[in-house]
């Protein structure tokens, strides 16, 4: 194969730029439709007006709060005016992480529901205590209300529609748990569409379905105008500990779709998740897609298809390709067989030797390993320099753009170096063999292990097989492949792989933070294996300049990132301030948790904190900085035995947890040696056993968010005397302590509270002797 021609490399660079431009254009969120849009069409402007009414005051509304009740009343009022029959469902619910509360759900229908084939549209109306939740999930609720209006103007659907607005999702999916366990409609619903958020902007992703995956994705692809989805996200999400209300619906046997958006994640679960920062384009995308999916389910002839999995992905947000999982492995094996046959033909024609094939395969492996190693080292350097936060905290920074480019440059640096090191031994066809064989083998492996995750490698392998056909046809006819045909054999799979991969890479940083950078480099190195043959053909000066330019860009990106601030007012560090009172010792302290594990200088000057962070309490997941505080006279929480005449067993004890200062949240930590793994609560449909969460030191914890004034009653099974820790938590810092206001004022402008926000905690120990009360 002749070298010294730059044609293939130039075409590859031009094609890559076009693929990037087309992808960026295709995955833009749509323009919001105005208030003058046709009444049966979803309008984000109308929905955003509703959102302003719900959360425009900027007040957080966690479960059980007066603000939560106000938002609930507004939702009920709107649904009632639309002609819906609304019902409030209140009860005790628990999840599998030891969180138990009393949510109040809103259920709305057009008249009574008497059939067992209903579909449901769901969102949750509670927020985290730190922020008003305009996007999580006020946007979902506003979209639901706009869709509810549209449904009143459409003909009756084949399947009745139930609207569910849950409470307590942020406290642990409690409203969804309560609905599926106790409500009379729960058994009549066959499918659900859920709207969620893990950010405040960006396209709405359909990232989770029910078990009838293949049927659902065909339905979704036909119904949606701008679908954004893929089975790799679905597979990864199933492996993560993240949950939404749809997790509960799916466990109840519902089919359906789960939507969420993840852009501007730094504002998520903070005061910055307000109406002003909500995105009309995002609401338009999610609302229109949710409406289309809901109507498709409501018009379906059968809502009980058999469970079936599939490989699926959207094509430039215009359509969805769906392959049954059973067809994935045969397709991968077919691609592998074609490529192996092509390698045999190349060897027989004298164009590929075993030595070249070995060096080509070794070269592509080195490319991936080198790219991965370089990216991990650069990330470690940035962490060492304090320019990125710890990976177990919110791992996003204010100005990531330079490193987006820098880590992409690392893949080109690795590829250019490998082309120079292995080019003479591997040659064009050796690199082609190594890249195509690795891609096909990875496609076969992923198809065998998890078919839904195989689509990137499978499409690349099929494209490689197809791209090789002109060369193979020429060899079979006894002719030498033309230079254009040879270039096509590398260009076609490389550009196709990049086109399939880019939509994932554009979302990866929002999903994972800085961890996405080395993953992106490795993924781009996998795609760049098809660039190696073209670089081998290019002039040596081109390889040298590419490698040098990539190194300069990567180094420059690191320098820019080191010089830029890690956080900003638009992308703040998460910093919470807490006041703690130990009622046993009569001592108080401040505890400040920072995402960076570095205390802001102004806060350190306002209060003398210990230099090293420590656990919030024994066994807690995260660390923060301690400082002494004035001890206030705050009434501690109570955990008292309740005498019952009909105890189910001698070892069973009923307990009542109460906050004597009306704190909205409380929790109990049982010692590891007590072996309390679950609690039991009484409900109208029978006893509810809730598994407790285990802390790092083996202790178990029961959390009671949104606890009513009467407290939470529960039972434990354990006859051994034990000493438990009891805590109650109220939002905000004590007004009588000026130090708290000083700390809040010292919190930098590039920092914000998050999740539960600034809180006051009172703790005490309680000695329980189960035998003493009997």
C-alpha cells in the first residue's frame, strides 16, 4: 500500500467535523411553542406560566411542609377547574433504604375508573429542602397539568388515563410506594409515563422502560417526533443505585417510559433550581415527548405484551432503530466472520502478513491503553492540584470546556504516537486488521454479556464489514484494491462509529462529571483505531504535527483549567452549614460540609474550624469540618416504648419517635451489635416491614422525613438491651446564634447550600431495654 498520501486523513478530519456539527444541530432542544399554539398541542410557554404559579416564590416545599401543602392545593385547584375528579391519598410508606414518611399523593381521573387497563402520567410535586425544585420536579408537574388540559380536548382514549402527582419522591420515592401498595387504582394500571429531572436544562432523555422493552421502543419510535434514547444508557442506569418513581412503578409490573434531563446539573437540588433558571426549550421537549408517549400507550390495543429486551438507539433524534436482543449476537458474529474472511483474503493475496496483523492488533491495544493511562494521569494531576473535586462528591467544575477539548486531544496524541511507533511493522492493512478485529470482538463480547450495551461496537463492526466489501470484491476478482476503496475501508467504520458515539459523549459529563473525561478519551481511542491506517498512509510530517498539536492542546487545556476558578456563581460549590447540639453532654458544634473537602477561606476566618474533616457522626458517609458552638437549650427528640397488649412476639417492641420541637425530620441509629435490620409499621392494608440502611460501621439507621407532629410509631424485633442514638433535624440555623448568620454570610458567592441545606440537629442517646416493658 503506497504511503505519503494525505487524502484519507484529510477526508477523515473533514468528515469528523461534519459529524460533530450535524450531531450538535440534531440534539438541540426544540424552540418552545407560545401561548397561541393550537390548544391540542403542547406549549412550553403555557406550561412555564403554570410553573411560575407553583414555584415562582422560590420557597422550598419538602414533604410535610406548609409550602408543600400550598403547592398541593394549587395543583388540585387546577385539575378541578379542568373537570378532573381529584383525590388525596395520605399514608405511611417506606422504601428499601430505611426511609419512612407520610406523603400525600394527588390522583386525578375523568370520572371513576372502572377498567383494569389504564395508563398513567406521573410527576412529583415535593422539592428538596434546599431549593424550590422548579425543574426537579416542578417542570414535570407543570407539564403534567398542560397535558391534562390537552387531554380534555381530545377524543376519549382506548385506555383510560390516570394522573398521579406524588409526594415524598425526594425523601425516598415514598409517594410512589404508597400509591402502588395501597391505592385501589394501582392494580388497574398497566403502563406509566414518568417525568423527572437530574438537572435544569438540556434535552429530555427517555432512559428507562418497562420489561416489554422491544414492544415499547417500537411504540416510542413511531410516536415521538424528536426521540433521544439508547439502550446503553438504559443498561448503565439499571446498574447504578439511582432511583425514580418509575423504579417503583416498574417493580409493580407497569410498562412505560421514564423521561429526564440532566443539563446544568450544578443547579440541581440547590436554591438555583428556581423558575428563572428553568428551561422553556427543555420543557417543550419533555412535555411534547411525554404527551406523545402517553397517547401512544393509551391508543395501544394491548398493554400486556410479553417481556422482551432489545437493542435500540435514536438516529440524530429523528427516529429509533430497534433490534431484538436475540438478533444482536448473530449480527455481531456475522460481522466478525466477514472481517475475518477479509483478513484471510488479504493474507492470501500477500497484502497482510501474520506479523503485520499481530503488530496491528498490538498497536490498537496500546492506543487504547495509552489513551486511558494518559487521561487517568491528567485527571490525577488536576485532582492533586485541587482543580477538580473528589470523585465521591459532586464531580463537576465551573469551566470544563477546556478539558473537554484536552481529553479529546489526548486520544489524538495517543493515536499519533501509536501510528509512528507501529506503522512500519503493521502497515495499512495491519492497522485495519487490528482495529476491525478488536471492534468485532468487543461487539461479540458485549452482545453475549449485555446485548443492550452492544450497539456502539456492533454498528462499528457492521460498518467495518460493509466498508471492506469493495476491497474484498476487487481481491476476489484478482485486482488490487483502489486507493479510494482502501481509504473507504477505514473511513466508513470510523465516521459511523463516531456518529454513533458522539451523542453519548455529549451527555457523559453532565451524567458523571470529571469521571467522564478519561472514559471519553478511551471511547475516542476506540474510534480512532480506524484513523491509524490513514495516518500510516499520510506523510510523516502529518503524523508529527498531529502528535505535537494534540500534546500542545492537552497541555494548554490543563493550564487553562488550573488558572480558571473551580467554581462560580453559576456553577457553585455545594457548602452546607449545620448546628449540632448534643443533649447528653450539653455541648454544641458547627459542622460544615464542602464538596471540595476544602473549607472556604472566609468561612475559616469567621469561625475556628478543625483543620481536618471528620464524619458527621459515627458511620456517616461524608466528612466535614467541626468548630465549637454555643450550647442552646433545645428540647431533644424522644424515642419511647409503647405498651401493647397483643405483641406478636416476646422480642417485639413498639416504639414512638417524636420531635418535641416540631422538627420535620428525625432519624434513629441502632448499634451494630443490636442487629436491627428492619422495622415494622402498621398500615391499613397490613404490616409494612421496612429494611434499614447499613452505615459504614455496621450500624443501621431509620430515617423519618416529613414526620407529623404526632410522631412515627414502629416496631422492632430484638430483646437485647441497647443504646440507640436519636436525632431530629429542622431546616435553617438557630436565630439566637449570630455565629450561624456569620457563617452563612461568609459562604462565598461561588458556593450554595444543597439537598437538605443548612439545618439544626439535636441528638441524644436512649437506653432501650425491651424486657423491662413487659
